[in-house]
C-alpha cells in the first residue's frame, strides 16, 4: 500500500521592483524575517539567524555598549547604504550615539566606526571575504569577525591601506584585551556560553 503525502506548501515572498534591484527597492522589501542585502548589484538573501547567532550578537552588543561609553552605541542589524549597488546589514555596527537615536532608514559608511559579522554556516563566504572587502572599500576603520564554531573566536581587523589587517585573534577561554576603537577586555567564550 502506498501512502500519499500532501504536497509541501510553498510560501513565496513577492519583492517590489524588478532585477537588477536597487537600494531604493531594498528599502521597500517586506519585513519577513529574511535579511536582504545588495553586493555589487547582486541580491543576497539570508534566512533568519539561529538562536546561537542571536545569543552571540546580543552578548556582543552588551559588551560593546559597556566599553564604548556615552559617545558610541552598538546597534544590531543596521541598514548600511554603501552605494547604489551595495547595501549591507552588519550583525552589529558601532555608530555615534546621537545617530543611533535617530530615525534614519540607512546609515552611511562614514557613520560606522566598527562593523561586526557573526559567521553562520550559510554566510561563511560573505562574512569572511565579500563583506570585509566591501567594508574596507567603504573605509570603515574596524571590522570584527566572530566565529562561533571556534569556541567562539573573535578576529579583530583594522583598516590598513586598501584592506584590513588582522590585529588579533581572540580565543575562547582566554581573556583578550582590545584597545581600538575602544578598550575592551573579554573572554570570547562568554559570547556563547549557556547561563549558569
């Protein structure tokens, strides 16, 4: 006897505009849980983040907020308008506090002091190659990459000429001190460790 299974229901999101998409189109996309970005005119779509990804972002925001003082504010998932063909959404960005309190739909690269990406299985290449290249081209002074699968580890990069230079790899289980863009001492393991 053969059992028939019901067909899977396909849910489609209808995006405003037509390819090739522009930044103006992206600003009208639905808030459906996906992350929409443009890189050199190509549309990038990421599914909603995993719980561990969200936990790392939340804890990192808390650490950066405590270290940044009153003048700088870490903000998760800002819209970063790099140009007509590049629109990125860093996992965390540190911007001047006065701008973080504003109601702008998108930030300019000159507003961002630090961009942070938390690597996920489906965004590895973007977070390790594509986005740092775009952030460097946009002259964002600092870039951090968090690798949850490494304990987690935090890779601290500083703009040096046309690209980023790795300044430090902060390993889980060791307290690391970073001095720029502000002084911060932390153990990367705390970013993903379950609460006791």
